[in-house]
């Protein structure tokens, strides 16, 4: 019963999260959501962007492209990305250029990936959103 999170970060350290909270018996599209703003240091932000770029090079077997994924659309507004082979939930990581039109880095990682869970990116996001995971 934890919230779903969409997280965004800019190079100046400004970041935010859109949290959608599950409600028993209600479809996701009817669930309440809240937005939160955070700020981290510019040095940490740059480090996280560098890490996103290096993960794909250092651990390519943990980075899945769209051909290895499927999306559960059994309910409207329920686009859950999953690994095609194991049905494991995935986190999608994308870095866009300034105009938000084209991605510089784009891949997904299984939620149980040790590489993902040990990353500074994951740890930073989790520490920021942890107080907001439940209504």
C-alpha cells in the first residue's frame, strides 16, 4: 500500500515528486495524488546525473530497454512497467535534454536490482520521498 512515485530532478538541485496513493477497492485513476518539492545540493545533483550515465556502461545487464519490457494496461491509468521474462516491476530512468523532446539516457531497471538499490540515485530519492509514501 505504498504510493507510486514520479520523480524529477534538474541539474541545479531542484527536484520534485508526484505521489499517487493506493486506496483499497479504487482504481489508480481515482486515487489521490500530491506533489512535493525538494532541493539537494548542485554537487549531489551532478553526481546523480553522472551515475545515471555510468550505470548503463558499468552494469548493462541490469539496464533494460523497451524491447525487454511490457506495460500492464489492465486498468486505465495503470501503466506499470514490468520485465517481460520475470514479470518483475521496473523503475524507468530517463534524462532529457533541455527541451524535454529527446532523451540522453533512457532505460529501466528491475525493482530488485542490486545495482539500482545500491545506487546513490535510489538512496537519495527514497530518503526524500520516504516521509510521503503513505497518506
